[in-house]
C-alpha cells in the first residue's frame, strides 16, 4: 500500500449478509468524493462460497461506470498508475455467521450480566448460559453436556470479584475442560477467562493441555464496577480470526490489501466517535444506528467514550425469531390499517426468503416500517444497558441528550419519502430535547470508517462533502399535558431576516419550513411543565439547521403511548403519516 500522503483513490468493499457494496472514493479538486458505487449479491454462501466473487462483479460494474480499468489478470490493480487501478483497497464485513458463544459464571445479575454486555459489542450468538447461582450441588455433568451439544466457538468464563469466590469458578472450569476433552480437537471451543485474577494460573493450567485459553482483565472486579473493554477487544479479535479471516475468498482479497478485514460494526462506530469529537459538546452524546438485514448496529459516544452494540436481529432475518420471542402484537400496533396476523407472518417469512427485495405494496411497507420501529426499540434497549451517559443524562430510563443522531441501512434509506423515514426513526428511538437527524443516503458510513484507518483526512473530507443528509432538526419536549394544550412557543428567525412565530400542541407532530442547509435561530419558550433540553420550563436561543423534512416538534410525549382502541389508533397513525408528508 502506498504512503498515506500519496493515496488519492480508495476502493472500499462492504460485504453485508445479503448485499456487497463497492464504493470508489477519489480526490477531486482537493477534496475527497464518492465518484462511483455498485451493489451485487454477497457470494459468501453456496453456490459461490467465495466472498471475492461478488466483489469482482461489483468491480466490473465500477469499471463500466468510470471507464477505468481496475481489475486485470485475476487481481485488483494497486497502486494506481496513470488512470488504471486505485491507491488503496479496504474490506469490511458483517456477512459471516456470528460467533457461537456460551457464557459461564456465578451470579446472573452480576458477573454474567457483565459477560452479556461484553458479548453485545461484536457479532455473537449466545447459545447457553451456565450459572453456578442457586445450585446446592455442582451440576458439572449437565454443564458438560450443554457445552458438548452446543458446539460453541468460544466460552466466556467469568465470576468472582477480585479477592472473591474461587471454588465455584473452578467447578465451572472443570466442567468446561471435561466437555472440551469429550470433543474432537478441531471442535474444541476456545476459552476466554475474564474472572477473578487470583485464579488465572490455575484455570490456565487446567485448560492449557486441552484447548486454547486466553486471559483478560476481570469484567466485574468489584460490586457495582464493570471493566468490559479488554474482554470486548478480545472477542472482536477472536471474531476476526475465526470468521473474517477464515471466510472463503478472503485470501484473495488479502493479496490486494495489506490491511486486515474489519468488522462493519467497528468501522461504523469509528464514524460516530468522529462526529462526537467534531461537535465537541461534552454535555451531549452522538448516536448512530445501522439497520441491516441480519444485524442492527447501535454506536454511541458519550464524554469521549465510544460504545458499540451488535443486536443480532435485522429487518430480513430477524423478525420471525423476534415475533417468536415478543409476540406479534407489538408489530400490529404500528400498522395504520386492518391486517390479519397470518398476513403479517407471511410477509415476514417472504422477506426472509427474499431479503434483497423492497416493499411493493402499501401493506408490505407498513409491515416493514413496523419491523424497523421494533428493531430500533429492541436494539436500543440492549445498547442503553451498556452506556455511561455522564453529563448527557436527562431523565433516568429515557434517552440522554443526543445530537446528532445518524441513521443508516436499507430498511430506512429505501423508504419512499423522507417524512416516513423520520417518523419511523422518531417512533423507534423516541429522542428527547434537541437533535439533528442525519440520513446516510448512500449507506456509506461504515465504508468511511474503514477509510479512516487508511487516510483519516479522506474520511473527514467525504463526510463534510454531503455524505450525510439532514432530515431536519427535531425538538422533543418532555412533560405531560392534555391533548391540544400549547406546550411550546417558538420564534424562528431565518438567516435572510424573515421571522415566523409558531406554537406546538401536546399530542401532535408539528413541521415548519426550514430547507436543507438553511440555518435559523430558534427562540424557545416552553411551558413551565415541559423540558425541551434546556431544563424544566427553561427557554433560550438555539441554532438549527434545516433538512429534507424541515423543523420538527415531536410533542407526542415520552414514552410514546398508542391508544388501545384499534380505530382510534389507526386514525392517529394515519394523521401522523399525513403530518410528516408520508
């Protein structure tokens, strides 16, 4: 790979579960721009079973778009020479299956809960949880059978605060060693030990001759204290080793790039962290959500601390399993017309069978939007349990101050109208205070995160060049009132000198004109029972920037409550759609 200073063209492959995207980033007149994009089906699974096949198909499309040779004699042309090839090539992936993981520990509400939070930071699928809690006698044989039958890739063993319990942890370690010994050598799980450090030598000695073991810092070193970082880093590294570098066809890609393949979630989180540092406001966090076919990524940064959560449900492969867990009623409540449960289930199964399709009929669209709302809500609930929001905290149990909020993924980007995308995001995330909602229209945010590892200036330049499009500035007051009560008065002072005085009423979504790129000063005067992010009853002047939808006040209350009466609910949902131009 050439030196960073000489990199002027970068080709990024984003290999998702269903679609592989290829983006070409070029330096144009001193700034970096996306100049071409292609999409092809991901070819990780049969009949191709080679991830590079789909990438080559996409390269051929880019060549046709640009008229520029990029691929010759079975390899990518790199570095660039004259008008042939590119200077750098990077790959990010979420296509491989998640790690099969077993959690083993003592107390479910303590060390095992810390282990669960650790596992959410990368692509994992928890097969079983082995707990010592409440067992008068050691069920080692049962644990061993569970491990043998689950065939995990990794066992995350935790338990015991520093200086705490030893014997129960060793009993779990004995069961893991027994189960591993019963398996063929090639099937034995790796053990990641993140428990009481006093037992490291004994656990390592027990496991060392049977299976591979890695030791990291205790995830729960003291009561009320978590230390997840080292274990999260180790799990991400194991995922890269066992899934990314082992994916069929990756060897071919490695010959084109000196950089290792990165998980998509890591790349996406890097951009969210950059946005926080660009904003430079320690009193607020930045949130990013990337809704994929099989996974939903939630990335956030608070007070300089990045967090990433991979929720193993997406809009194509997740809903059927989600309904089995939560029931179908939560989806039905978001659909603005009568629909039978069987029809919804049929649409969900068809979506899983044909994940590359987009809704063609209104009923398909309502079901998909209902799925997006619930995937956002569920993923956010998992992510929030891992956050320390610090000064961004507003009300316990509700969303912290977030600005901006970045949304990505085909399920949102492909909605027919910007208002529908915004309404779906507001329903799913239910932000509080003042937030700008940014839409990743080209689904390029993870790619930019990968570019940042090659040339940070290129990633920053592309972000500033309009890769992210504003849907609008959203004001979400917190408080309770009667429907129709005036809860907020706003004076909008536009850059050109124009002024507009408006009011927001409880229970409604209000939208006022503020065009994309247009800036205005808002003089906010909430009623004394409402907090618009400046404190209860406190007003003031804030800056706002327009977007595809405009300036939005979501005065529907938090948490959002829908009527139990079906007819009333349908009328309300349809009115909200009308209000946002959907």
